[in-house]
C-alpha cells in the first residue's frame, strides 16, 4: 500500500495549489448560503408567531416539499428545525456540484490530458493520484465543516445548541465525502471525463428525484435516496447518528473500491468497456455539425430524458399546491368557491414561475457544456487535425455554438412541456395554454442569452469561462430564496432569472425581452470573433 501511494503528498500539494481559486469560490458561496439562510430565518421567526407559522405552512406545501425536502413532523417548530428542513437538500446539491467535477478532474482528467502519464514515469505510485484526490476531498470538506460550524454558532438560531450545529456541519462534511467518492469511483470505471461526469450527475439527479417523490407520498421510503439519508438524520430534532454512519460507511466503501480499481487497471483504461467503433467512418460525418452530433448525442439524450422526467415529476405535485387555501378556515369564510379557485390558480402559477428558473438552469447547463467543449477539445489537441483541413475557425466555432444553443432550447422545451401537461392532468382546473406560451416566451430568450454569455467568454476570455457558473449559480440562488429570505424585489435583476421572475403570472416585460434578444446576438458575434483571433490550445 505504501509503495502504491509513494509521493502522494507531492501530488496533493500540487492539486491544492491548482484548485485553490476554484475551491475558494465555492467555499465562499456555500458559507454565504449557510450564514444568510440562518440569519434570515432567525429574523423571520423573531418577527412573531404569525410570520413563523406562515413560513412553516408554506414549506409544508407539496410544491415546496418537492423543491427543498419534507419538513420534519414536530409539535413546535423553531428556526433551527426549519433551517435544516430547507437547507439540507439544497446544500448537498450545491456541494456535490463542487466536489464531483473536482474529483474527476484530479484523477481521470489528469490521466486523459497525459499529465498523469508523465508523473507516473517518475517515482510515483499507481494509486498516488486517487489518494491525493481523496485527501484533498477530506481537507476541503473539513475546512467547509469548520466554517459551517462557526457560522451557525455565530448566528445562534433559536432552538439550536453547539451539539446540533456540530452534527449539521458533520452531516454536510459526510455528504461531501459521499458524492466525492461516487465521482472517484466513476472516474475509475470509465476511460474519459465526459462519461464520468455524465454518470456522476445522473446519480445525483436520480437521488434528488427519488427523494422528491418519496418526500411527497411515501416518506418512509426516502432512505432509498442517498440525499434522503441526511434528511433522516433530522438535525436539531432527533439527531439520528445512524443515518450519518450509513453515509460514511458507503463513502469509505466507494473510495476503497475506486482505489482497488486504480491499483489494478492499466493507465488510460476503464472498467466499463466502450463499444468498438466502425473501421471506417460514415460519409455523413465529414461535416463539423455531424461530427458534433455523433460525439455529443449521448450527453444531449441524457439531458433530454432527465428534463422530461424532472418535468413530469414536478408537474405531478402541482395538484396539491393550493391545498393550503382550501384547508384555511379564514379563506373559506372570506372567499367564495370561484375566488378560491382563482387564488389556487395564482398559487399554481407562482410555483410554475419558481420551477421555471430550475428548468432554465438545466437547459443552460446542457447548452453551455457543449459550447465549452470547444475550449476543452482545443486544449486537448482534438481540433488540431480539423484546423489543418478545410473547415475554417468560424465554421468550427459556429458549429459548437449553434449546437449548444439548439440543445439548450430543445431540453428546455421538453422539460416545460412535461411540466405543464403533467400538471394539467392533476389539476382540478387545468391551466389555459396561454400560460404555456408565456413560459416559452420568457424562458427561451433567457436560455439563449445565458448560453450566448458562455459563448462570448469561450471566445474572448477562455481562461475566465468558469466564472460563468458563478454568475448563473448566484442568480438562481438569489431568485429561489428571494422571497423566503426577504430580499429586495429587484435583487435578482443582475441575471435573466430576475427578468423573468413574474412569469407566468404576468407576461415577460417587453424591455427585458428586447435586452435578452439583443444581448444574445451581440454576445454570439463576439464569441465567434474572439475564437477567430485565438491561438491554438490557448
């Protein structure tokens, strides 16, 4: 074992230095979410019993339970219990989006680029890379947990104590280890980063969807989802250690399995065998768009299926979002049946508006991934042969960019159609088609403008392109939590998420619609012009 891990410390120091900025940005985002969430909820509960009851009632609605997780069933709610109910699922998703690509990049990514081959030619063990990645995951997670604990202790929410804050922080650390270990395993099972990332995100999505369905209908089955294990911990109430112990045990087993595979496989190989390609490529692959379709069709199909499934699941919970009105005695006394139905429809539309941001983010993520392939394929030298042939740099860049735009629009359309029509099957009063038109009229320009921004970054400043995810993530977080954390009405207007915040209750503002369309065209042109001026492998 020592022989296999020799000089892992040198790789660890190199990884920490290389990933310092990336991890610092994520740590700042995560700490801000924890501190602001705890602070805002504490302020809301301090405002009086009526305000706190309305918050709990809102969070127990099926639509909110689908988004954030089911609230624990207790007689009296306090700030700490509500904080855990709201933040556990959301923080685990954010943390997974940080550590999963980090682990794949530190292992399979270095192997794919040829860097690990040069390093292994020196006095470096076979499992040194995966050991260094695992140690970095442990160090980063420990720092995150300490900062979580300090932040929660400083806020001192009602109903909490140091033991509860410690267990919550420890649970988030173990969640990091779990999803990081999942990514490490896929990095060893596959022979390229693309497949490893896709499988890792598929597991994360499946865990979220299983949790979503069981939280609404069968909460005793939530333990079938890895995310559900941390919900079952019931932080600040029961503090179930068995759930955290299960997650930690699985993390250790996954990391150990990944290490065993790394020790026994050949460099550059994977356990999951790829299909043998044709001896001679088909004639239709001679064009750049056809080649892109051939290489990216798996990614596109995965996102498309995921959007349809997610839309169907989220639509299926819309029938219960108005129950809070039907069961409220005050509304039954004041409103007649027609008014209650109108209020129910307004609430359903509000939930559709909240879901709209999620579907825009999914579509943008898929489209920008394709657009960012241009930078990655160039860095890996894949485009060197193509540049030596007839296709111009404009043709190559336009092909990548247009494929990304089309992928984003198709994935958005599939998700919204599944959401709307599944929702109408469970609503007692189905929504008119005009609201579907409003959803498309607002979301398609938003997706295109977001992807166009990513295109411009790839063309003009490829080394800064990772900042796109910070921009989009911040906009989505602000938009989702704006009402819950009592943020200003226009707090989210620094991204298109804020520009479409009132849809579909209202039509998208024409000014913002023009801004999105014009900015998308300008950014698209800048992305093409910027790539034409780049040197190869910039």
